[in-house]
C-alpha cells in the first residue's frame, strides 16, 4: 500500500512539473503587441499579467495604453 501511495505521489509531482513547464513556454511565446492588446481585456487577471510583463520588460510602446488604463479603468488591481 505504501508503494502505491509513493508511486501515485511521484506521478502527480512529475505531472505538475511537466504542466508548469508547458505553461511557461506558452507565456514566453507572446509578443509585446499581444501583451499590449491584453491590456484591453475584460479579465482582470489577464490585464494584471500583461502589466507585469510590460513592466518587467520595460516595454515603452505600451505607455499610451497604460496611461489610458489609469484614466479609464476603475479596478483597483489594474490601477496598481
């Protein structure tokens, strides 16, 4: 019984590691234009994720969209 539990936990751990890697690759494939386009999303998490990527990469071409967000969007997380 202990062996079965150990194998199950190991398989679940391996699956989690593989799925995290594929998700990170998907995020890396996005271009700056796609992240800038994400700023207009109605999904708050998408907008915040795009803002974080833009800040981390110092994407200056996003400044007009970011300024527009500050003026027009009332969501607290988006404005931070």
